[in-house]
């Protein structure tokens, strides 16, 4: 789980150091972030998304090359300021150079720093990326080696040819191979991305024998944590395949049929308890032209005007679809994974959202980090789970846990105190007169 995050000159944050620890080596299971619109909540989530994306840039580049459009068609898209990238490839976030540029604080000369501190198997570690206008300048991974902790690697722009640790990369052949790849790719891709691409292309069991097992404790955590509902969250894999989850429709291999059946049973247990008119939930399966695949579509059986009717979930409201999108990450967090969700409450009724979040947090084995505007949840959350993102008169942003701002007493109504501006992080609305605006528009006419 993440224990803290330090970012510098990233998006709207000149400097932010936020602690997610409950005790010295025990991260909080729930972090719920409040703040006014435009304060930077999505940018904070983007910092986590940046980590996940940065590890897969080389892998994504290969996927892109497999699906790239003909060159003449690409030129047509590019005539409209990169429409191909915006619509078809979601901003080409698999380009590390593009990611660095898009997420760097505008007009800043000092480096951008992202340092992700974590606690895995009771051991603290960190991963740090530093870059500037010239590109990636430093990358460091620190975690337990044997009995003590140390740097698994530290690569800088001036020390690309430094030898890799024999404790971590155990054979000379592997070290030479990786060193060659570092000299080819590092700067345009991180070492973590280079390793991830090697893992995807080659025999994973070979690497697990030749690389220190504690490296994979960190690697697997980075790959497996979930970040969803962020503007940038559609990745290249999702454009060309259907990841298995609570999807409304898609195509899967027949070998994954049991997984789909399992998810169907989970939905049958949950959804009739959420929606009063839903009596059954199931996936309708059809054979495809390829005998190895099945097309599937999710259906509700609902009481509508005295009759039980079969309704495709594709025809359901956006709110219902939002609930489906939220369920899987919440279940994953409860079971043990780390999940980051931006604007988690969007499109969902307050009472339903509060109940889902409270149930997911109660007894959670993993970590749930969310941003929300749902203030009704404030009186139900543990106070140490509440964080306030505030912006001062100079535009400087700070993120603090509620107990660090004020001692909370049993008689305090946290929601009322927040809305009354006691803690900050609420919008200040100046003088607005719509009649004056109307008069102004009429004058212009």
C-alpha cells in the first residue's frame, strides 16, 4: 500500500508531501479527499496514474505499432491538431516523453519529482522519478534486499552505464542484456518500463529465477494496483481487448468462461440489493465466427409495470453504469488491492454511494484512495480517513488529514464544520447577479 506521496512541479502542484500512514509502518486502508473544484484532486490521482503508465510505455508502444493506421490516414488526422491521438489513442499516454511534457508544471524551470513511498510485506520502500525539460534525469528504486534495505538501482542521465547490482540481477548475461537495453531506451522509457516489456515478450519464469524475488514484490504491486475514473484511464489494451470485469458487453476467450460465470454470481448477489426492481442479472453468451471466443452482453430482469422484462444494461441509465464501474474497484480494495478512484461519486445517489463506500472500507484488507464531493459521507468516515485539499491566496496547494487540522471531539459535526469553512477546501463564491449578466447581454445586442 502507498504510505506517502511527494510530488514537485507536477501539474498544478509546486510541492506536495502527503502522508497516508496510520502508524509508523501501517498505511491507512481508506483515504477520502475533499476539495473545491479545480483544487487539483484529479491531478493528484493523475500522479498515481503516471506511475502505472510509466511502467508500461514500451509495452504500449509495441501495441500501438501493431494497430497503427496507414501513414496517409495518420496525416489526415494530424491536420486537426492530433485528433488521432486524442480520440483513437487517448493522448498516446504510452509515450513517456509526451507524458512528461503533459504533466509538467507550466512555466517551471526546476525538475519535476515524483516519489512514491510504500509499505509492502511490512517493509518500507520508495520509487522515484525525476525529469526536466530535457527529459528523464533520474530513476531510483529502494526496498529490502536481504536483511537490510538498499537501492535496487539508481540510474541518472550522467550514469547510464553504471553497472547493475549483482545482488538484484544475478547473472552476468542478464546484466549485460539489460545494460544494453538501458543504453538504447533509458530516457525515453524508464528501467521499470524496459523490464516490463522484457517480461511481456519473454519467459517470465526465467526472470523470476534471475532477478531478486523482492524486486517482484514491488513490480507486482505497481502492475496490479487499480486506478480508475481518471480522465486518462482508457489505455491501449482497453482499446483493442476487453479486460474481464463487470463489463456490459464484450468478447472473451472461451477459456475465461468460468471467470465470467463467477462475476455473474457476484452481480446476482449485489445488484438486486441495490436496485429494487432488479430481480436477476446474467450474461447472455453467443458463439462468434472465431470458435475460441464468445460475445457476451449483460442483462437485467426487471419488474416494469407489473411484468418481468429482459433489459440490456446497455440501455440502462448512466447512473446504473456508474455503479457497475464502481463495484469492481471497491471489491478489489476490500479484498486486498490498492485502488485509486477520481470523482468516485459522480452520477451515483448520495445514499447508495455512502453505503457502498462504508461497506467497502469496513474490514478492508487493501487500500482505497478516492476523491469525492459527497459531503454526506463525512459523518460516516473515520476522521483520520478524511483529507482536505486546500488552495491559499497564492495558489499553493496543501493536502492534510482532518485530525492534523483540528482535534475532533465526539460532539463535532464534521460535515457542518467543513461546509462552514472551518477546515477550508470549500468553494468561495463571490458576488454573482444573473440579472446584471442578462442586462449585459442585452446591451451587447
